[in-house]
C-alpha cells in the first residue's frame, strides 16, 4: 500500500535536491574557511582584471593629454597613486566578498540542515511502515521491550 506522507516527503526532498539544494549541497562540501578563502581568491583575481581594464580605459581616454605632457608628469607619483587606488579597490571588494560568502555559507548550511531534518522524517516514516508491517505497535523512536512481544 502506498504511504501518502512518505511520497510527499520524498517529492519535497527530491525537489530540493534538484533546485536550491544542488548549490547548497555543493557549498557545504567545504569548511567555511576554505569556501570563503576560495571565493575571496576569485574576488581578488576578478578585481585585478577589472582594475586593469578600467586603468586601460582611463589611459586611452587621457592618451592625448598623456602624450603631450609626458615630460611634465611625475611618473613615480602617478604610479604610487594608481597603486594606492588599486589597493583600496582590492581591499574594499575583499571585505565585501568576505561578508557575502560568509552569509552564503551560513544560508547554505541552514538549508542543508532543513534537508537533513527532512531525511530524518522520511526515515521515521519508513520505520513506522516497517513496524506496521511487522505488527509492532511500539512508539516511534521508542525502544521495544519484552512486554511488547509477550503482551504482558
């Protein structure tokens, strides 16, 4: 006989696994520190690429001025300013990345905890069904005693 509660629980769990759970389960394979660090490295690389693109666009925009006044420009001071801007930009995005990926990890952990609770509920439904098939009437989660078998 089909157990409607068990089928509903299985459907709910399968839906989670195929949608939101796919990402959450992959996130929780890592320790929080490893997950955040891995993503902060990605943030650092993408921030560097973005900065280089922005710097190249600025250079192209100011190309005529730079070529006409190259002899007047203090290149060391310009390099220091560019480096300071890069470090500030990198620090800002790393701090933002730390908080974002820590939050994502906590949210994924909570989501997977709900999934695990759903699995435990499903296991209890299976155990109830097995007890019902065997004719035992012990409460769920309770231990069977000698009296349950003898009727005393």
